[in-house]
């Protein structure tokens, strides 16, 4: 059983520091029934998660399956500073109201994956506020400025004379102190968090906690393009609160190659089950689209339910396989005559008229299922079905 647990825990990881300790913790669980703690920190800087964020949640769920108790750390104190990792400028501080709203949203979404009975939701404001000025000074003595400037993001900003707030230097120390207070056995995070994660090990030693946490790092999930990391700003994301139809369709839009990456990092199927699917595709007994459809159903079911996922599948087939219009599309009233690019923007199908013109040139825009070739087209009085790409539709009534 320990061998199976280690195999699933290693699954998809980018790096593990002190794997021997993880093995010891698993052994203690299976032989003595002793549980262990796995910490993951989340700064509530936005209200919604996307699938990239859930890579960590999937790994936490795996630990729960093998005896781990999750310390789901909400950085309500550190969020007022903002994690400087990967940032080229000091981040805007959040208000308390913004943080509280985002916390509620985060936990609601996280428990679609995690077992609430094996999860402790903790807030670092509880102990970091109590640290006080003297405690903060003592904490800061554990790290030199030279060591901090070794970080790639800080060194680049320092070299380019971009301001670095002193509060940003405190961030990794405070994250590390979380591990001191919680006495975490393991901490997990993305590969971009390595400096902060190792700080927990260093501070546990400095504060004589009696243990040093193992560190497990997960890779950054690629977005729908298969190249850049999944990001809302890049528009290549799948949000966990998206409509089932959109979620299902987006999963089906990924490449066959990227599909296996998503299976490894996001699916609840075992490695053996995934290997069997892959073998079926390679031998030609399974069609890649069928396997991808199975993944889309699993993910859509996880964040909605079985009925919603099945309806999304049927809707996708109705619209795409049979070239039909979706059964429920939004209706928009517009004053006419109106330029097609402007109509697309006002219908919420395009972000700007310039983007609309680009899509028209690329043949991605249709009116009543007919491709638009004239980017200067004026819509006169009447009703139209506007479409951008394969998934965006709107019924427009021009008065």
C-alpha cells in the first residue's frame, strides 16, 4: 500500500525535497494509524479559481486518501502584502472586504475536490497579527538581503531599478513562519514557489520545531493553447465556476497531446487506468476524441454534477457535430443600423471592435450561420444569430 501511495503522490510532480520523510510519514500511518499534516497556502487575491489552481488541490486530495490531514491555509494576512513571486512590480494591496469575499469563494470551490472532514481551514492572520514588532524583527534576522536578492524576480527588479517594497521581503518569511506555527509535515506548492517553500524548512529548524517539512512542488499547468501557463489574463483558462457547456467545450478543444498532461494532473483516474486509455489510443482501439470526452465529462461533473455534464455533452454534440444553434443563448436589443464589429462587442461576444475585425478577417464570425466576409457590414432592422468561433453565440434584435 505504501508503494501505491508513493506512486500516486509522485504522480505529475516537478520536484520533491526529502521524499524519505514522506515515506516515513506514510509508513507511520499504515503501521501505527498516525496521521500527518500537509500544508498548502492560498492567497485570496481573486474570487475564482481555474483548473491551473486545482492541480494543487488534486494533490492534496491524494494525500487525504493516504492518511494526510490538509492544512488549507488562507493567507488573509499575507494577502495584504501580496506574493511577489514572478511579479515585475509591487502588487496592489487588497482590502479586508475583498479578502473576505474571495475567501468564501475559494473554500466553496476547493471543497468540490477536498474532503471537508480531512481539511482544516486556517487563517494566518490569527498568528501573524499576534507576532508583533519584536517577533517580526526576530523573524527578519533569519534571512539576509543578499540571499533575498538571489531570487530571480527580485534580482531583475533590482537590476532594472524597479522599486521593491520592504514588505515584499517579508512575504517569504511570513509564509515560512506559517509552517513554524502549524508544525506542518509537508508543504506543497508550484515550482515558482520553491524559495518560499524552502523557507518553511529553514525556519522550522531555526525555531526548533523538532521537524523539517518535506516539500513537494507541482508544475504549472499549461492553458488551452498548450504553450503558456493557464491564466485569465491570457484568456487560455478554464474557470471552475464556468457554465457546464463552456467547461465541457473548452476541455474538448485541447490538443490530443495536451490531453494526457491534463489527465495526469487533473483526473482522479489511477495511473494504471490512464495508461490503459493511452495504450488504447496508440493501438487504435480507442479514438482520442472519445478519451478526451471522458476527461471533459469527469471535470464538468466534478464542478457541477453528472446531469449538468451529460447535458453539456449533448449540447456540444447538437451544436458542433450537427451544426445547430444552442438551445439557450442570450438575447440582446440594439439600435440600428449597427456596424457588425460594434454589434459583436455590445452582444458580449468580442472584447473590442479591433478584435472583432481580426476575427472577421480570420473567418471566425458568422451571421445566421453564414460566414461574414465584409468587416464593414451594417446590420439593419431585424433578428440575427451572431456567432464567434464554435462556442460564442448571441441572438440580436436590431430595432
